[in-house]
C-alpha cells in the first residue's frame, strides 16, 4: 500500500489490485454539515374529469357557437336568463354586430306601471319580432339559450316568437 500526501487537502492511499491494477482509496472526506432538512411528502392531486354544471354549460355553448354562426339574413339568437331577469341578443357573427338587444330590466319594456318579469319577457319577444320584420329577417340560424333550463320567463319569450315562426326547427 502506497500513501501520497498532497499537502493539507487530502492524502490518497493506493493499493495494487490483481485484476484492475492500481486502486485509489480516499482517506480524506469532507465533514458532513448537520442541516435540518425538512422532507415534505409528495402529494399528487387528481383533477376531476367531470365539470361542474355551469362549466359544462359554458363548454357546450362554445361548441354551439363554433357550429352555428349568424349572418345578416339569418342571425343567431342568444338568450341569457339570470335568477330574476331575461336578456336577449340577436347577433350577426360575420360582421360581429348585435342587431337587437333587450332585457326585462329596461323601462321601455317594463312599462308604467311596471309589470312582472314573465309579462316583460313576452314583451321582449314581441319587440324582437317587430325588429325582425323591420330588418327583413325571416329565420334565425340558431337559438342559443346558453344551457339554461326553460323557466316561466323563457317559455313566455319562446311563445311570443314562435307565433311568428322565428324559432328554428
């Protein structure tokens, strides 16, 4: 066994091996510093594949908008129904314009004295039919109800516009 001193840094001990020749054995090792390491457990969270009800409605609405685009002659009818109000928009997607917008909040729809929201929704439908006649619109390309269930306001609105044959079949 042969020892080689390399100053203060380290000393190497060499010994001869029959198989590999010279082997090096380090006699100097660095001191291990005592640091308290916190080992955190690996947490894997699975994402839920199923979306919530509102997210599903939004995704469905995006798919519908890709398929059905409104034109000036056959616009898209978009209806949003909140807890208390109804909002209606007639959209020309080619020119990116709104041809008609009404809601049950508007004073011109509510009238004086104010009516309830179901009657106001029916008046919105009648105003929509009036506007379609003025703009020479005979059909609507798609009826987009934004994934909302048909409540009383939606039914009153749909009855008002279906009398004139505007709803697509």
